C-alpha cells in the first residue's frame, strides 16, 4: 500500500468517500477548492491506495497564521474531516505522510478533526462541540419532537419579527 497526493482526481476521491463508513460532507474533494480559493490555505489531499484499490483518505489544509501559527488541519473552519479509511494500516500510513508534510513545511502540529474515530497513541482534545439532529419525516412531526421550551423560543423569535436573509456585500452594513 502506498500514499499518494491527489491534486485533481476528484472522481475517484469522491467515489471512495461516498462509499466509506463514517464519511462526512467535508471529506468531499470540493472542499479543497473552497479552502484554497476562499482562504488561501494550500491543501494536501492524501489517499492510501493498494493495487489500485482506495483504502483511505486524509484531507489536509496547511494553515499559516500570525495568530494561530503554522500547522496542518483536517479541516479548518469545520468540526469534521480527519482520517477516513478501511483499516488501521491505511490510517497509519496516512498519519505518517501527514507527519512528513508537517516536518517538510516546518509546521508545529497536525490537527485531525474526527467525528468518531480515535487513534491510539495520539494526544486528543475534545474542545469542539457537535450537534446532530435526526430529522423527522415532516415539519409537523419535527415540531412535535422539540421540547416546549425550544418551541416557545422559536415562537418568540417569530413574534419579534426575526427574519433570515441571504446576500453578499449588500448586507454588510447591517451586519
């Protein structure tokens, strides 16, 4: 098995992610472009491949910030990402390659943002919070699932005239 950098082959990357247990939307290859274009952080998308069969992926962004330092993260600005693989061998190879990148670029650390995976021997922090809501089959059924206090808070916001607006620079002054 070998680890390779994937620069533009989003088809095979996304096919692996779509079929992988534990994948999140943030494992999709498109985030590479979002992070690079929007924030200027170069990405290194690593894949563990054995005899042409994909066994794991690790999306990484290289962040250099005067405020936060020089580090790699999977992935910045979201709480999910991290190693996504079929087995521990693929995970170990991906982590080894991430550490090589860290050393080559003089980064201080590699931060992995896993939803559920734990990797033995790695220091962990649990300072992020994830909130996942299983959706009901209809809006009415979802409303009934909310406890009375939450329903009251939603009604209060509605009565106060709270509105959600989407826009761009035209809304910056109000923000």
